[in-house]
C-alpha cells in the first residue's frame, strides 16, 4: 500500500482492522489524553511495524500514526495477521512490552 505524506494511517480510539510493516518512508506516533493536544511518543521508519497491539488485545487503537513522508507499507488484515501471529507471538509481546517501558520513562 502507498500512503501520502500527512495521512493519518491509524487513529487513536478506532477499532483495529490491520497490521502495517513499513517498507519505505517515515511516520510519527501521536497520543492524546482526554482533551489535551496530542504529543509525539514515538516514530517509525523502514522495517518498523505497528498495529499489532490492538489486533492481539482486541482493544481500540492506543495512539495515532501519521505519515511524515510518503510511505510504502505491507498491510495485513485481521485474518492474515492472526495466521502470522501464531508464529511471531513472542516477538509481538516483546514489542508491546517495550511500549509500556517507553511510557514509564516519561
């Protein structure tokens, strides 16, 4: 999939439907609390992935991801993600645990 610069790829609080793996380009992760302005909490580039947390935990999106450049990414729907999730469960859980570590640093 190709995503234009400035596009919101996933929006905080939305229902998760897809998993993304960036082939080229960059994005930022923005998180907002209640009615506060969103703050950047992370950034992504080539080989990074996102969207696994909501799919694994069946929870709304925890943050928004916005393309800061044009992005080319691989996109997996829920069913395909469930298939690879069986093989990569440990890697995904490690990634999700690292998100918690980042929150504690702030």
